[in-house]
C-alpha cells in the first residue's frame, strides 16, 4: 500500500501529453508534394525486385523459366530417342527410302540431325531459360521449314532425309510445340506477372533516377525552399503578388527541374526568397 502513491507520481512524471492540434515541426526542407496518380519509385519496383533471382535475372522458381527449361528438355528427349533408335537399327546414311522408327521413316542422316538437335536443346536448357526460349523458337522455325521443304521433295530422289508424310506431320507438330514453349511468357501483349520479360531492366531504372529533378547545387536548394514558402503562402492567403504569379506559372510546368526553371526565370536565375 505504501508503494502506490510513489508509482502514481512516477507515472505522472513520465507521461507526456501531446497537444492534438500541434503540427509536427520539420527538421529540414520538406519534400515537394507528390503528383496524384504517381506511385513512389520503391512501390513501382517492388514487384520486379522482390524475391530471389537466377543468374539471368529471372525470378527464382517462377513458372515462365521453368516452362522454357523443362519444355526444351522434354522435346529434346523425344527427338533423341528417335535418333538413337535409328542408330541402333544401323540405317543407311543417305537412303531415300528409309526404315520405320517409332512410326516414322528415318535414315542415318536424319538420325544424326535428330541427336544433334536434341543436344542443342539440352545445352540451351542448361545455360538458362532465356537461351532455351530463343533456341526453341529458332529450332521450331527450322522444323516448319523442313516440313515444307521435304513435302516438296517427297517420293523423289532429292528426299535425302527419307521423309514420308508422317514425318511431315511430326515436323509441323514439333515445330509448333517448340514455338509455343519458346514464346510462352515472352511474346505476348499480356505477359504473366512472373515473366522476366514483363519488368523494366535496372538500366531503365537508373536512367529514371538520373532525371528525377533533385536539386544538386546551393542555388537550386534555395530555389526549392523559396518555392515551397510561396506555395504555403498562397494556400494561407498571405502571398505577395510576385509569389502568386510564380506559383501560377509553376502550375503549368511538369517535373521539379522544370518548376525550378520557371521560378528562377522571374528573377534572372537568382532564387526568390518568399517571406
């Protein structure tokens, strides 16, 4: 019971009362008001820079890089099996008739091209999703061109790859699959949010920083202070006619640097210290 008055006096001394209507006193120059509809730069870049990233800048574990790499490996595996089985059957290298392999026609040359193509796709997948995407698009186009070219020489002596109509159909399907996988999350008007191609690069961000209009000289800093003082005076209806003219002219400018230029144009480059 003897401690209660002491505790009451201690809490009374340590408690602080802040007047509810007392505005905070700024310790330095206040930042200029942000324009409506313009989010802060840190907020704009948060989705692009959050999370871990791979060696090529893609978000680690995102869907788009996984589709590029896994798609290249799966297609390469199918093509490699077709080529290896052709080698195992000991097919003639330049036979125009070919032998049946997995329902398709093949010879030694086509088996060699199939194994090399599969090796290129796997190497691209190991290098990174961007390279895998590019290689799949290129190989997909080559598959479509091969289908049209071999369709033109079908059942002729120029059919060096021993193509039959089933091979033409397979080349068209494989080419379209490679194009779709390679272009996924890369070539579209509405890219997925986890696509590394949907975000601006760091170089573009650095360019924006270099042109944000932050004052760099004592004269520009003084001009910023005078501009803010004039704007406050206009709001409080205590501005001089000169301050009113300057603030009205600055309202037409875009960007901090342009606003400073308009302000300093009224006095030949010397900042006006509003009272």
